[in-house]
């Protein structure tokens, strides 16, 4: 008697080996290529809080007023594909109840635009594609994928510099757990602005270049560990004017101790984090484990059948 290989045994063995090879490839090769910043993003985040702002029409600082900050982020798909980077255009408006709803964002209390360009895998700044302004740090609109329990350098656009945020544990946002990072910004001179001298206590001068100062009462970000998406944000911006060389604030331009994501913004962020997290876990964990388990079973079954073979009489 001699044994011949069963086609079924060879098929099972081949398929099992294929799945065993595929499993680590999904975890080590495919997942890192799936964990990239998108290029077709179109997201709006809204913050609200109560504080003070300088009303130009009334020439005084009004207090205990509602402040709304709207930040819209849209990806430039064309520039992203040409550069291989994530190119995102950011429009930020600061409104009071007087300017909402705004037909034109330029009617807001403050209006600014920026172009944020990052390496799609590391989230680090990529200085190209007409980036504006030049920025540094590890996080701004989002954190890197696979967030660690360590300090991160977060770009503060109002400061024009990076702020170190420290890890402070975990917190659930709408039932979804994220990592908490906090930090503050001490009073820092960020520029000058030409204003009437009387506005900053220099009535003898028609115009002066007042110093513009910025600080932040407190930054608190709750971040999804897998995707780096910001689930909830709370800021405390304070902007003031001082007389040239002055040591005290003469005018409060904006002061909101707690400016927080609205519930709708939180809900959207959590939903996207859950959706993207499921996809990343499927590619990096669920599918590789399933492929490895199935591959082992199929390879074992094929090996057993191959060893046993199929007996048939010898010729002659």
C-alpha cells in the first residue's frame, strides 16, 4: 500500500498557513496604515461659556455674557493627496448673542483662519502646503493615535506656542472612557495693538501700542486613547491690554473661565471615536486573532489528513 495526498488536506493546510501568515500582517502592517489622519474631514465643534468681552460699540467691557466659539475644520483633499499630508483648513469665530446667528463670520467678535498640516501617521506638524501659522507640538485638533499616559505638547493658537498638558487619569464622556490631560498658561505677552491712549490709562497720548497679554485659567481635554480624537474640551481664555511697559491689565478683551464643548459636540465626537475605534480594533486585534485561530485549526486539520493520507493498492 502507498499513500497519496488528499486534495482536501492540501487545501486545508494551504488555507491554514495563509491565515497564520495573514494574522500578524494585519496587526503589524495593515493597522498602522489604517491609523492615519483623514483628508476629507468636515467637522464643526462648538464651545460655550459665560464671561466678559470688550464691546467696541459701547467702548467698555461687558460682563456675565454668553460667549460662543465655533471651530470648523475642513480637509483640502487635493493638497492632501498631492503632498501625502493631512491638510486641514480651520475657521474659528468668537460670537456673543449680539452677533448670532451670523450671516457673515466676519461680523463676529473675533474671526480667524488657519491651515493645519500634519504627518498623517504621527500627527506631528508637517511644514508645507502653505501652512499658516507655523506651529509645533504633538496635538492640537487631535492627539496622535494610541495615546499614552504621559505629557503631550499641545498647540495653543492664541498663545502662538505649545503648552505641556499632563496626564490626569480617565473620565467618561457620555459613557465612553477617555484620557484626561490638563494644563494652564500663565500671563504671557503675545503682541501689541494700536489703541487710543486713554483706553489703557495714557490720556496724554492720542494713540499707543498697547501690549496684548494672554493667559488660560485651565485647559482640560478628554481624549480617546485609540484614535486621539478629543471627546470633550474645556478652555479658560483670558486676553487683556496693558499700557506699554505696564504691569497690570488695563482692559479685558475676553475672559471666559470655562469655555466648554456643547453636548452636541461631545455626542458627535464620542460617536466618531466609537466608530473609528471599532474599525481599528477589527484590523489590529479582532480579525488577526480570528485569522490566527482559524488558521491554526485549518492547518492542524489539513496536517492530520495529510499524515493519514488516503490508502490505495500499489500497481503490480
